[in-house]
C-alpha cells in the first residue's frame, strides 16, 4: 500500500483529505510569543484575526525531522510505502526536513519537491493519491507528477509590502518607497522559474491590468482542469475578482479558500492568489 503525506501549506478541502486518506504534517506559527500548529491548534480565521492585532510579524517554522521520522515509522509499520509531497524547497525547509527523515526511517519513503505551495501543491497531492488508489507504483506516479508540476501556474497579488518588509524579504527602503507610491506587486511562480516578481505598479489599477492579462492567459489554455483563488481575508477587490472569474469561466470549477497561516504571514493582509492547472 502507498500512503500520501504532505504539509499544511497545501490547499485541500476536508472532503479531499478524507477521500484520499492524506496525512498532513503541520508547520508551526508563532504569534506574540505563543506557538501554534498550523490548522491544528489554530484555524485560518483565528490566525488572520490574531495577525491583524499582533505586535510583531508572526514567524513560521517547518516540522522537525523528529516529527517526520515518527510519522514515517508509524505509517510504514504495516509495510506500506510513503510518498511525501511538500512545499517548494526554495520557500521552506519543510522539504529538506522530510528528506533527512526519509534517510533515517526504516519505512520506504520517497520525498517529492512540488516546487509550489497552496493549490498547485494540492494538484500534485491529489494526482498522486488518485493514482495510488488505482494501484500505480511510485515511479509511475513521479513521472505523472513531473507533468502536473510543469502545467501549474501560480500568481500572488501583494496589496501591501508591510509583512514582506517585517520578514526581511524586501528592504526597509523599498518598503518606504512602496508605501509612498502605493506600490503593488504581482508575483508569479512556475516549476521552471520559481517565485519571482512578475510586475509592479502603483495602486490597485496596476493589479487589475495584470489580472486582465492573466485572464487572457487562462482563456488561451485549451485543456484547463481547475482555477483556484486563495485570499488573505476576503476583501471587496478579491470578491470582484472571484465574480469575474465565475462570469468568464462559467463551466470551470473554481475553488475559493482562505490562505494558510504561512502564506498569510509572508503575503500580508488583503493579498490574493490565482492558480490554475492545465491538466
């Protein structure tokens, strides 16, 4: 039997988790000196509320090697194999910790770097779980995950750079400039190029212009499996984006979710993400 493991940066519904028997390893988040397990001892909604009133930027940390090792030993006790699929190694040490634990456990564990986060990570996890239920072996699943990974696109609209500045991801100087000029960013993530600034401009109109282009890109895809919107608080702007997507792609499944605490911490309040899978 092949069991699927992922981490809490994934964007999965509870129905999907239950249907495929997916095990999720939580990352940790700390707010005002209190440490929580992502989506275990604190919900996404509770985290967003606390982030808005915290005196300092929350911090996040990957699962320990020991927690992975304990889980792998437990899952493999009945002779099962494990396929562990995680957030991009460029974004978090979560993948690296899983690799190290896989080298220590007696269980047959294969660790896969999704090169993504959020719903594109989920696309890969679901693909692996579906194939595992059909009896596919690990090598066949990895070959398909390579295909899926290359067909995912992920955009993140950053409304305020405050959290990026506090987290040291951008300089204080850029933060001050961005506040003065009302600078907005659109980040793009692909498996080939990782996460990078796609465009930047002044005001929400600059984001809308980029969304127009993203809509055109989505519309040009001949085989589209799903569109997803993730948000850090459902603002009026994000709701308008969702309504627009539903109107332009009425036959396409569109999932709408609150972001994980880890994504909230780095993207900041009001941020949103658009992802799609060309499968």
